[in-house]
């Protein structure tokens, strides 16, 4: 996908709690940038087990701490409403044809103030709305063959002006980013 901006940040995260901390800062940064007044689309890319659902759960719980976050693997989408924003968590892995998105009425779902977190976005092309932010998660074993490692490399790339502001805000709030 062609990025309209070059704002990108990389975060090597050593543990689940680091991932939870980044998800919380990501949520706070959206709020601080007033991104929650509109719609934000976040694509999550990475292999099975990379941590897309784990990050999504932590993001949702940043707004709804007690919420039991279910996997959308079978339902394709699970939605959550907080006082600040609606969050729609998609997993498009089981989509056979992007046309199936029509049955989910995503045009009615993705209105007003929302965040869409989208696992396996490539399955929704070209019908799914374009991303503001891409998050690529790489398991450490892709890098060093260390299969026991909890380390993940998160790469955030902005694909819209709003995405750019959010990623810059994350950089201000979160320790040890590697920005380009
Ligand atoms: N640093 C980390 N960040 C995210 N998940 C981690 C991390 N370390 C270990 N894990 C574990 O990796 C697994 C990721 O699974 P999941 O989020 O379901 O992957 P995906 O949705 O990408 O297929 C979870 O069991 C989680 O507990
Ligand atoms: Mg998942």
C-alpha cells in the first residue's frame, strides 16, 4: 500500500505488558489528537500468533477496562461502545470474498465516532475502508529464530494526515521509539 506520508515508528516490545502499555498510549494519543471525533481505521498485519488480537484487546480495555474482549474470528466483527467512541474489532481471516462485507453492513457500522481495528485487512480489499494507520507486528522468531521469545517488533506507519498526528503523539508519549 502506498503511504501518503512517511511517518513511521518502530517499537521493539519485550513482553506482553510492553504491548499493553503501547496499546494504552495508542488509545490516549487518539484522544489527545481529537481523532476520536471522527473515524479511525487501523490495519493490523502480521502472522498468526503475532499479537494482533492481544494488542486489540489491550486497546479496547484502555477504554473499557472490565470488558471481556471476544475473538471476532468466527463473527468477523465484535463491537464495543464506550462513552468516548465505538470500537469495531474485525478479523477478516475467514472472509472468502470481500463481497461478504456487504452482509455485515459495515457502511452502517463505520459512522460517526469510531475506531476500526482490522486483522487480516488484505481479505477485505477493495471493499473495506482505507487505513489511517498500519501496524505491522513481527514475532521475534522471524528475526532470530528464538521461538520462545515474547519480543515483538511493532511498526506503525501513517497513511493519512490524522494517522500522522496520532503516530507522532505516540512517539512523544512512549519511551524508546525508533522513528524515521
Ligand atoms: N509482546 C507480546 N505482544 C503480544 N502478544 C504476545 C507478546 N508476548 C507473547 N504474546 C502472546 O502471543 C500470542 C498472540 O496471539 P494473538 O494476539 O491471538 O495473535 P494474532 O491475533 O496475531 O493471531 C498471545 O498468546 C499472547 O499472549
Ligand atoms: Mg487474531
